[in-house]
C-alpha cells in the first residue's frame, strides 16, 4: 500500500507500507492491503505504520485528522 501523511505546511510521511493502525473516533483500527474504500475522522492519538516485517514507525498526533483509503492508497490529513 502507499501512504501519505500531510499537514497544511508539508508532507510528514510518504512511502510504501504493509499496514497501519490509526485512532478512530471510538477505537483504534488496523488497515491491511485490499481494505474496502473508506473515509473516516481520526481522533487524537498515535498512528503506527508497519512498513516491514516486525518494524514500525510511530507518529504522535496532536489533533484530529481525516483518513481516505482507495485502491490501496491511504491519504491522511492532520492539523
């Protein structure tokens, strides 16, 4: 899958990933390859990016955001 995390000023992350765990409004959820298309609001919390087997990168969010997933491309907009 391809992931891009954007703010108003710059790109925080861009690259290929295996999966991602994000903070939803009620609970965290994990997105894997070939997930159905979704658009959702993200809560304050952390995003965990799994980009290789047993390797991860964690980005801490200060504010809410929006996630869009379509055709294995994830776009996250955060403040």
